C-alpha cells in the first residue's frame, strides 16, 4: 500500500482531505466527507452507556509466534530458537491481529520444529526434567506435568489433562524410549498442545474462566508473554479494575514490558517495512537501526515516563551498536547507552531515526511517504484514495528537489488540494536520504531545505526552520497523544478499531488524558476499562 | 484422497532445476504409476496470480505477440478473456480480484470469499480433502503489508485460506515433510514416537474443536483448521513416509540467499533474474508434483515477477526470442526514470506519448516477462503427459483454472488480464473479446453459474450484475 498515493488528483477535488479520524468502518465502503482540515476531531461523548460490550472474544486467539516463544522460555527457563518459528503476517503493522493469526502450514510446521529443537536441547544438556527429579512412571509424569504446565497453559492443568500426559509418557516408554527421552517427548507434546498455543485459559478447558483470561490478557498486553506467578495468584481479583491497575503498573516495571513497546514501535513506525528493503544493504545493520529506534521509544516511554508525544522531541539517541552510532552521527557512543544530541537542530527525536526515515522513505518520493506517515499515523488524519481513472503522473521535473516537486504538486489544481495539506509536514526531513543519511545536496545536485510550516489541530500555522522545530511542532499538537493511544488500543485488543468502538475509545482516552498521556497512562486506561475484561 | 501413486524423481533431476542447466524439462523423470489411470478424476481448483499488472497494450492486436507470447501454446487450452474491467489502484483492485467485491478503504482485507474458495467448497461441502487441503506458493520475494497481495485465496469469513510458501525449501517441507537425518532404524523409532505425540496432540485439538470444548463455532473452526495442518505435521514427523509418492531431495537453501537481497533498488547486488526464474521453476515443479500426487486439490501460485521497486540484473528473452539486458534497458529510460525500476517505469506510461512511451513500455514489458514465463512453465507442467488423468485429459484440462492479474496499464483496471481453463470442456478457448464495460465480477458469476455455485454477494460486489455470453461452451 506504500505506493498508493502519489498525486491524489481529482480525488481531492471530489472528496477533500477531510481531517476525519481514521480507522474506517468495516463492512461498508468509505463515504466521502466534506473538507474540514484542522477541525476538532473529538470522539463521541464518553458518557455513553454499556461500555465494553463489543469486545468480548468471539474467536479463540492463537498466541503470536513471539508470545509463544516468550511464554515457553519463561515456563521452561530455557530459550528456544525463534528463527525456527514462521514469520507472522502483519496487519497494518501489527502481528497480533486476530484476523491473521491463522494456523497456516508455516506456523504449524514451525511450532513443531521449535518444540523439537527445544526438547532435543534439553536432552543434550542432560536436563530433560528441568531440574526436577526424573520420573519412571506415568503417575510421576502426571505430577511433573502439573508443575510444568501451569505457566505454559496460563492456568493449572486439570487432573485429566495431567493424566493424559502421564499416559503418553507410559506409551512412549512401552515403545522403547528411555525415560529421559520419553519425558522430553511428552514435554514436546505439551508444547504443541492447543492449551499452550491458543488462549484457552479455562479451568477445565470447557468454559473460559474470566479471571484467568483477564490475567492472560493483561500479561500478554503489558509484557508480551503469559502471566507470571504473581499475576496468576492474583487472578481471582482481576475483575476489579483497581486490581488490574495494580498488576499493570507492576508489570510495567518488569524488563518484559519493553518487549511490547518494541512491538508497538515496530508496527506504528512502519519499521517492519525494513524487513524487505535492506536500505543499508546489510540486514544485520538494518536490524541495529530498528533496535536503536525501538530503544529510543522505550527510553522515552518506559524509562523517562514521558508523554507519548515526547518521542518527537527527545534530545538524545540510543544507538545499539557502533555502526548504528555512526549512522546516528554520534560516533563513539557506547552501544545501548544514551547520547545527548541536545542543541542539534537537525534532530527531531524518533522522526530522525534512520530506521523510520528508511521505512517511510524507501521510494522515489520519500517526502510524500514521510508526510503521509505523519498525517495518518501520527495525527490520525485521513487521506482519500484517488478515484478511478486517476494517474499518478507527477507535475514538475523528476530532477527537481523533493521540495520543488512538492511545491509543483501544491500548485497543481488537482494534486494541490491534498498535497498542499500534508506534504509540508515532511519538508523538515528533506535532507535525510533513502536510508536516513544526511545530505546537504540531493542526488540531482539540488540544495536541500529544512524549513516548513505545520498546521495544527486548530488550523493555526506554525512556521519551523529545521527538524527540531518540526519535532517540537508535532509534539505540541493535541492530536498526537490520542492518535498514538489508538495504536496502543489496537495492539491491546488485537484487532482493527471499528466505529462501534467509539464509546469505549472515548472513555479510555478521557482516562488516559487524566492520567497524564504517558505510556503507563495508556496501559492503565486500557486495562481498567470494562472492555478489557470479557464478559459472558 | 487416494495416495496410491509413485513418482520417482532423482536428486540429479532436482538439482538440475536449481542449477544453471534448466533447459531440460524438470519433470521428465517423474513417472506416475499405471494404476493412476484407473482412478476417477478429482475436482480441483487452481489459480495463478500475475501480480502487479499486465498492460492493456500487450493484450491488444495479436494477443500473443509480445509479453504473452509464452502463452501461445495454450491458446486452445484456455480462454483469454480480453477487455474486462477490474478496479483501479492497488487497494480496490486487489480486493476485487477473484472476489468481485468492492473495497473498504485502508483495510487490507476483502469483503467476500474468492471464487476459488466458493468453488472448492461447492465441490467439497464436507471440507477440503487432505493431506494438504490448500497449498500455495509464491515468487513474491518481500514481505507485504497488504495481505491482499500475499494471500490470494480467502474464505467466507473472509480470512486468508493460507499463505503461500515463498521458498523452495519451505514449499518442499510443506509437501514432503522434514528429510530424514538419521539411519533408517533410528528414523523408524523416532517416527513411531512422533506418531504417538501427534496422536496425543490431535486428541487435545479434537476435544476443543468438538462439542465438549464449549467454544464458539468460529473458534472450533479455527482449531479444526489447526488440526488439518497437523496432518501435514504428521507426515513431516514421519520422515518422508508419503504413501507411494516418493519425494525428491530437499532443494538446497542456497537459493534462499537471494531472497533477502532482491529489493534494494540502490544496491549493486540487485536481483538476478536468472536465479529468480530457476527458483520459480523449482517451486512450480514442486507444486505440480503435489497435484500429480493428489496431495492437494486446491491451490494457487502467486507469480509476482518482482517487488515494486526492484531492479533486475541479467537478461531475459523478449517476445521475439532476443536476449535483452536489464542494464541496457534501464539506461534506455534513464532520462525518464532515474532508477529504471519497474514501479516508476510503470508510472511513466500515462505520462508520456510516442517514442518515450514506447521505450517505457519496452522496459515495463521486460520486467513483466519473467512472471509470464513462470505462468507458462506452470501450464506446461499441468498439461504435460505426466499430468494426463484417467479420462485422457490433463490436470489443466480437468481443473477449474484461473490465471489473473489485478491491474492493466499502470494502475488502471481497464483491460485486466484473466485467463480461464476449460474445466472439463465447460468453457471456450482462445482469445475472447467481451463487450465494453464487462466486469470481472460478471466473469466470476459466469463461472460460478457453470457449477451452480453461489454468485458474488451482490451486497458487497462492485459493478453491474450479469453474466458474460460466449464464455461457456
């Protein structure tokens, strides 16, 4: 979809750049909206009734491959080889969308390989019993499994389930396997069981028990893995929002919370785009740039406790490697540590991270794609698609600078209606090349510029002179926090937002703003809202 | 499903497919058993997608006179429906492709099942037969954020029926399982234990997918789908224990190396078109092998010639059989497109006229050619003597077969490429011109009518209803 919008031509004449909050309704074609650039875009009155009813689970969820690996690792105390797991399909950047969590051939075969490699490694390490006493019969194995399965199943296994695996152990021994091998093979069956791979947190596997389900929801949302022992122990209290808040705040202090922020940044900032682009020509280097961008978001949101919008005015970078430091123009900075860039007017926090610049700029028209990213994914504004018959011909010369080409689009009657609105958002990023490198002169010999104007939510124009000014303008816009919040809600719910979610979203947003617009505020607002706990 | 067949394929043959000497037919040593002739012909539904578009100009006049030249041998095997109106632009076009459905802006899913799913479930209302209820492969080489460009078969949820395998080894693994690494005795012992594990796991899935699980129908179906995939796992953990259908050896992973390197348009390690074609042929041959072994009856091929902004290196044969070098081609449009990549060359088409347009069109054609070549290779496999079935016709003759593209020139839906097999002489062959304004939806309804299958849901369909005369025999 990156290539969809060039010159929106008559589409803008017909439908306008409407400024309506995105997340289109499902089940009906989008309807044109009247032009209202800069108009307030509040959600409906949060005093609506019957909140949370639209979020009951209708479809059992498979764990994402990352959630599965993290849960298994936590349960067994031994990491597996995640490269054996199939890459997850992503929906609008996120891997946990319920519509894409399909049991594909790739997924099922990857799980089999992963489980086998893990149990083979346990055998090779001489620890198939995970430090517990070995078993010689099915009764012992059933007991052993009751201990081991709880973190895997996110609930205590039933006696019948444990007994089933005791019987499997005995069958394997009867087939001639040594006890160690039979134990490891039984564990492999546990790793492949639906209770491990799917969210089936019912006490007997028949009915979803709400509290356990809530514990899992909270754990996967905040830490990206199944619930820890403390959360499971507190599961019965989780129907109370205060208990959920306390647990969420506790989980946010664990190292695993960073995993979810990384995933959020990955999807929201289009960092997944780099999977197929290799802008540096070195996939390992690309990943270091991605990790550096994620580290910055983690630092601002989790370590500093800043507002969500503060990522656009962070005055430091966090390169994770020496070569990432060079690309970030802080050569010599120790990997993984913050390096101040305060006073450097060419910085705009996350906006000038090479990974983001490459992911949004890997095209012949990086200015358009970067502007669209800001317009859609940071400000949550909507851009109509070109109508049928539109061409994507560009006014102006292909050897003009990006800025001059944009000005040609803006002056073009057909293109200008929209491009004049969103193109200037990225003017301050023109010096950054395809893979985020700084250029005073572009490939055609044109001097690059950094000045521009930013139109805020109230329709007020703010001139800026450089990337720092652009970052400050964005960070000062009231739309940003609410827009990023929507991405976090989407991740929490694991699905696209719908019109029917407006009431829930409005209430969550109100609480989020009240709590200070931070990442922690977003998490607390989401987990304490009635929509977070499924109701029968 | 019957699996009582044997196909022999030597390592040497497979390696030839992967290596530089791919001129010989890859499947020449595959020999189906005589018993095959006694079996009934199963209904199959197969599709191939030439993603990224085929310009209307290449279908004009002598249909097989330019990019589509490799398809000329199949003029009497397929209906090449010319002049169909699809949707413009990637989102709407992909949503409508094979569905006839309208599009929801910004949502990378469609609103209706693809007609291959509708037909497959019409043929198999009790569920698609195993061991591979669905098999897909693709030569698309980069991750896509738009699911509609990756998953081409959608069920009535609608959710993707599955995702294609994008590497030879992954496709091989799906078909034949993991190759043995131990002695026969060790493998036999491990296979027995694995079978026991699989039984235990399947029992658990049956519980939750059954009435006793207490889950919603949608959840039960999802778990049931997982069980279906475990059938693949069962075969995999059993080593290469396909009943009577021997496997070739695992394609070497060296081919995978270039997968990650294909996209960067500014990288000197640009994609080698020869490697791309060799890999595509190997995957196509494996797909055909799975069909001949009757391992699957429902599948598709995603034949993207190149990711949007990719640049080939190497050369390809044009319609006249001449070798054309991509560096020279790129140089020929350097005044129009500084990168010489496929995507922007495609965009040049409406922007220029006369000589400049012709140059751009020539380059665009060269970029599309490998995808058409692979489609021809797939058709050859499905129509080869080894693919003759008990009724004397080939798999290509018997199956419902669709080859489609979502766009025509640039991002225009006017004149989208659609070719249709005869499906047991139900449909005509040759180049069929349809009336102006005829839509892909009307073609789909024409095909669905032929099998008494439900038409495209009018509540979500685009364009006027109706069917096309002259397509059915």
